[in-house]
């Protein structure tokens, strides 16, 4: 019986840590991948630079939608890189919008 109690306590602690660790009440921090235009594929993701997520269609499983496209790091003028417009597209189309700029990510 004691082993069962310990197992339940451990499971409860893991659940609490997991729940507390999810989400963020803070302001967007922006994911920083540098100037993605300088990468081998430009805006389009290539397997060599996106190995952990390659062939995954669930972009938001790794990328927090609230931290995406918050800072223009391209070197292009802000009127060319319309971050509010990009974020509106993401809000309207969800993960389906990712492939419009970043390619299929190996998803067939």
C-alpha cells in the first residue's frame, strides 16, 4: 500500500509542475531566430535547420503563437514586413498560415 501512496504523490507532483509550467501571463517575448532571411532556405524551412520539428504539422506545439512575429529582425523596413498583418493572418488561419511563408516543413 505504501508504494501506491508514493506513486500517487509523485504523479500528483508531476501534474502540478506540468500545469504550473504551461502558459504564460507575461507579455510576448518573441522567438529569436535571428534574420531568417539569411538562413539557407530564407523564409522557407529546410530539414537541416528545423530537424526537431521537421514533418510536424502542429507548429503551435513548439512555437507559442503569442511570441511569434513580434520583432522585425529581417533588416527590411517595417512597412515591408507588416507584423500586425502577419499576426492577423495567423489569428484567422491558425497553423495553416505557417506554410504560406515557411513552406510545407516536410509535411505531405
